[in-house]
C-alpha cells in the first residue's frame, strides 16, 4: 500500500482513545446517542423501509479520516440518494430498493491480475479490519453530506489479486436486477452502471470499500451490500452495489461519460473552478441545513487536497474534468 500523504493532526484535534474506542461515547458526542441506542427522536420519524433493523457492523473509528463537521442525519443519508437503477427522484431508492436481493452476493475481481478470483460478501467483510471514517460526499447537483462510512481501503482487496504491470485502471461494475430495479426500464444510462479509477487513485488509502453506515450494514438504497467511496470526487464516481471489479490497461468509458461526455469526464475531481455546463460548482448546500441556509464555498478536491493533489501534479484539471 502506498504511504499516506495525510497532513499532521494537532493533538488537540485527535479524539481521545477512551472515546473513540467506544462507539456509544462517540455517538453521544455527535449528538446521535438516542437514535443509535434505539431511543426516540428523529429516528422514529424515518419511513419503515429506512428504519428496518439492520445488523450492526462493528468498526473502530479512525481519527486519521475524521472530519470536524457534524455528520448529516441518518434520515437524510438514507432517504436522499442518487441511485438511478431505482428511479431519478431522490426518494426513489428508499421507496423501491427494498426488493433488491443482497444475499447471496459474489464480487468477481478479474483482468490484469496474477491471482484473479471471486469473493463472497461474507469473506469481504472479514478481509481487513473494519474502520469508521467520516467522509464528505459532494454531488454535481451542488449538494453535500457528511457521512460516517464503515469499511476499509480498497487497496486491501486489490492487493489480494496482485495487479500486474499492465493494470493501469480499475473498473467497477454495479448489479443489474431487472425485476427488482424499476429504473432500469427508463434506459437513462447504458446499464450496468460502470465507473473507473486510475490505479494510483484506487490504491490511495482514502479510496474506500464501504459495507456500512451509522454503525450498521448498508441499507439497499445506499448501495448494499458494498459500494465505493472516493471522497475527493463527485458522488457519481462512487459506484454502488458492486458485482465486478476489472483491472484493465486502457481507460474505461464510464456510464456518465457515455451518456453525457461534455458534462461528465473520467476524473470528476471536485473542482469549484470548473462549472458543470448547467450550473455552477463554486458553492454547495449542506443537506439537512434547510433550503434557506447560506450556501458554503466548495473546496478543491472536496477538502482533501493535501492528501490527493499530488496525484494530479502537472495535469490540466480543466481539460481533465
């Protein structure tokens, strides 16, 4: 695994060990204790599909991937989503994803690898220590969330198959379940959903395989049973419900590149200086703050510049959008 290029964290900003080793203590500090412990509050207002009891997923909070920002509420994280396999409205995934079958589930890792193989989801859950990381998610519709994902660095999985020298890119392919995904009938995209990263992006420790959120296994509408999280890129790069990962030599064409190449490029790095053709990306609205809350300035690389800017040294980030 490559060395991290994370900035030093002042001792005053590091969560004390006695706190971050206890999830309940951390939840209380974040103002979420009552919900996490099954109490009253906003959790009781969640729709039944989002409130359904999901198994807990133990994970150790990782202070190196922690944001000071207050996490977005679980209600918003599980009810305001882009998952076009279930429809184009933000509430469609919550309304319709319950039919998606997530067991059994196998992920094939193939292509330019010395040891290609298939992984059962239960084996993937045990492949590496599970971490909790608070990541910022930024979407091209100019909204953002702060989410406590559970998982581990994608590099742990890629190292298992030993990429060859020809493996320059990593392609991610999402599930297609025609009977369970009503959005497939709209043909908005050329299904299955495909995304990709450059190999050095995929091996960066910030690139994460996600299996859970808010202390529990992922709900279907958030990309169960596993998805990608690439926090310095726009949200559409973080493919959901993965069934295949391919290591390839040539740059793949992702789903949105095929559908609208003038609007969605391969890199999709969060860049406030490159507007979307139909709206500005210079500011964003935090989901949960209210429609009339002041917009905030979008940060380059979504605030992760110190960690990832070196990956793009010398590149024209306007041309490589």
